[in-house]
């Protein structure tokens, strides 16, 4: 739904040299940190990915609510005007 706005924002974020250098440095630092804490960090990333995928599956498989109509209909009688 917001893919266009996201791409639009990322283009402007990546155009500026300081923000691009910051993002590349952040990615490099993250990969270095993942390698330094090797087994533990990969387990944490795997658990987070499994939680993400599991939550998506649960939301997709959740039963849909049935539309029962107007819930106030049994408490009031609607007046119908006939022409």
C-alpha cells in the first residue's frame, strides 16, 4: 500500500552523500558485529526471522469475522418510510 511512498523516501535518502555514507557504515558495522558474536548473533537473527514469519502465518490463517448485519437492529425498530 505504501510501497510508492517508501521507494520515494528511500530515493531521497540515498541521494544525499552523508546519509548514504552513514547507511553503508551502519551495514558494515552490523555485519562486523554479527561476525564477532558469531553463533549467538546468528541464533538471535534466526529466532527473530522465525517470529516474523510465524506472526505473518498466524495473521493470514486467522479466521475471518462473519458480518452479522446491524448489531443494533434487535434493540431498536427502524422506521421505514414508504413513498
